[in-house]
């Protein structure tokens, strides 16, 4: 390690003529110089640079579905249509920017959902319009509403039939704070470093690109000032170009580098620090004199490819309270006390590790001595060498800097159903481990879409209706047929820790958790699977429940509902 840049040194490769043009001139020179300096980082040769030109990439709108009934005995069948006439397309109603609401049945869309979610031919569908009232009030974790969630009976539909349009009930009105919209976030203080593989980057199941468009762009195809430095292990030139093109098209300001597959993962992680520190944009040097130019970075952030920042405005705000001119190492513990005992008192990287420039400088200076074979051995806690440990030791052993805890960052070291966390009414600054593979599955890119209407605060904010429903906005709609007779301020223990469950593993992070309502007949919920910003600016959220879901059983093991169901919430645009 630490060798020279091998072979014919290609400083950049690029297919996109826009990007190519960007790099020409001084930029290329600066980058080559930078790469020459950083060759000791073993980040080899190819750098692909992308820029960010605003592109009016409006997300393609989509449609939603419905829900279920056994718990409300009255099951209604909407009037079927027999004259073979097509029902008016719901889509048309949205073209008029007025608050016209359409409660007809788009059977074509319902059939698509049936296939997508693996439903049976007949399922429940409930559509509810929601109007956010933005007021000068603080964010509340849970807000009680006087309205019922279900103003009428739950409808079940046979997708092979047609139905006459229904009448829309009054929209649900929910008071929310006047929090800023995600599109207004300014992340120009931050440079983010992520190391992953091309395979994970390009596989639709693990690709982070959609997620990054949320927290690295203004939602309209332009950067929000946040800079991404991405290293892809052993990617070919063509793969680097593909990645750079994709990020460019998404409006993400990113530089893509190849990292050496011979480096251990833990070392590739640490190598992100000198790579970011030596990046010309860290000092505000920019290749173009427009847009977000000349913005010196204050925070260099290590993140995983499954780290998500759901409240970018608040994130930037919080960091303004710190003194970035001091050496600082900011992050979060694992929620599982076992992991702190096993790995150490340190930042757990998936929640995001924020280094001030002086700390990044120290690590860069000590880099060679921090990644020796001995250090790598010492960073093996029994679970293989850990990048988090390598980083902690590099700081600990060479400086007086100690970790500053920011507990609203979340590592999410938990297994099983994560609902208890997402339904706790919190406003997290980061989320992690949400792409399954042993960890939980969540869709934060979809969860946060509603913030374009009601503001950043309202993601995961809870609304409790008079008929015992709780909407955890963006995550789930849950119904409690025996009433809400538990403390909603306590986290439901729907999840469990890795290997040793001491019962109290999570207590320091969440407080003691209330017991899970799985398989008790006391809770049934629809979980958000997709959300879409529609042409008129309204946001449609599709909450889905399968009748066979193991969680929604009565205590005798019978299913709480025999039918699959969708609840579609449509958040009306603000004017
Ligand atoms: C919406 O449609 C109604 C009825 O067609 C019309 O009167 C109204 O002007 C439209 N509103 C807008 C904003 O286009
Ligand atoms: C749905 O409707 C079709 C056509 O009318 C009918 O053949 C089928 O039996 C119905 N399915 C259910 C589950 O009711
Ligand atoms: C973004 O924030 C930086 C400092 O944090 C500031 O200098 C810059 O003017 C801001 N940009 C915009 C467009 O508000």
C-alpha cells in the first residue's frame, strides 16, 4: 500500500459531453494535481466528475390504493357499474390545481397494485384526502384529531369489475408546524464520503441514487450544495462513467473514484477521510464560477450507502451550533448496548460520522500509521476489522479529540419489524440499515415525499383520530380495535437486538419499550410501500396490508382480516 499510481495514469474518463466540458481547463489540472497528491491513499487513477445543471426532472406521478374490514363489521361494496362505461380517470381531477377531490375507482391502477403487492382479486381500498394546516406551532410528536379516520364503511373491490364513483368525505385536516421544505435545504457546509461497490450502486434493490436525490438535491434536479465523494471498489472505467452519468442526471454533485479492491473494507472506509480532505472543493475551490461555488466545506461526513438523512434542513441547522474550527468528531452510538461493549465507545458509522476539518486534517496526517497491519488487527472486534474502530483509534491515539454524541443520528442496529421505531413520532436526523439483507426494510425516500407539502417536520409525525387510528405520516396507518390504552410516548418493542437479548439492550437509547402488540388482535396496520408527488403537487401515499401478515393475528392465531387492503392518503397541495 502507499505505492505510486500505477501505469498510464488517466486522470478522468467521461462520456457525458457536459461533464467532459466541465472538467476541461483549470479543473482538470487541479484534479490531476489532487490525484497525484492523494495517490498514497490508494485511491487509484480514474476520477469521473459530474456536475449539476438544473434539469426539470419532475418525478413521474403514480397512483395508490386501499384497505380492509373484518374489524369494522360493516363491509360495503361500492355500486358496480354495468353499462361498460369507463370510469373517469382519477388523474384528470389532479390536472385542475383546485382542491377538487376525486373518489372514483381507477381500475387499471388498482389492477397494477394487485400485481405489485400480490393481492387477491378482491381487496379493500380506502382513499382519504388530507389537508395540512401549516401554523405557527412547534412540531408535536402526536396530535389528536376530532375527526374520524373512517367516515364511512370500508369498501372492497373486485378488480375484474367496474364501480361508480364514490363521494369523497371531508378531508382530514391536520395541524403542522411551518417547517421548511426539503427543497430549501442548504447543505453546502458538507462533503459526504461513501464507499461501496458498483454492484450495489447499480442494482435497483440496493441503489442509493433515489435516496440521494432527496438529501443532496432540491428535488428539481439541482444540487442543494452538498457534495458527494463516492468510491466504487474495482469498478471498470465504463462503470465509473455510468455511475457518474447517473448521478449527474439526478442532479447530484458527485465525484466518482475507483477504490482498490485489495484494500480491506475497513481501510477503504478510513481512506475516505484523506480523499475528502485533499479534495479541492473542501477549501472552496470550484471548477465553475456559478451556483454553489466557493463554498468552503465545514464538515466532512462518512456515511454508508444505506445512510439516509430525512431532515436535511434540520441537519444543517444543528451543525451550525457546533464550532467547526475546533477538532470535532460527531456521531452516534449503536442503540444496542451489546455493540458498544463489543466494538467500543465510538461513532457507529451508519448513522453518519461528522468530522470537522481540523479532525480530518489530523487523520490525513496520521493516515499511514492508522492503517498498518497491526492497527487493522486491533480493529477486529471478532466481527472482522471494523472501519469505525480504525477511525476511532486513529483519532484517540493521535489527538485529544473525543466523540460528541448527536443522538438524533440513528445507526438502527436492530432486527425484525422496525415499526416501533418509525411509529414513535420522532424526527430522526439519519436512518440506516433499511435495505434488508438481515436488517430491516424501509423506504425513506418514499416516506419523506410528503414533506414537500407539509414541511420537513411532518415526516413521521403522528396524528391520532377519534376512531383509534394513528397515522405515522409516511410510514404507517395503524388501527387499534380495542382502543389506544397504552402510552404512545413509549416505543413499541416490535424489533429485537442481535444475538444476545438481555431485554434491556435498547433501553439507554429508547427508554424501556412497551410490549409489542403483534399477534394480540389489538393492532393492525397498513405500511407505506410507495408515495408519489403528482402533477398538481399533491402527494399520494400507498399504505398496504396483506391479510396473511404474521403480525396481524388475534391471540387465537386467526387472521384479524381475511382481505388484503390499501389505504391511499392524498395530501392536498398547499396554495
Ligand atoms: C378548476 O376547475 C373548476 C371547474 O372546472 C374551474 O371552475 C376552476 O377555475 C379550475 N381551477 C383552476 C385553478 O384551474
Ligand atoms: C370478480 O369478478 C369476476 C367477474 O365478475 C368474477 O368472475 C369473480 O368471481 C369475482 N371474484 C371474486 C373474488 O368475487
Ligand atoms: C448556504 O449556506 C452557506 C453557509 O452555510 C451560505 O454562505 C450560502 O449563502 C447559503 N446559500 C444559499 C443559497 O442560501
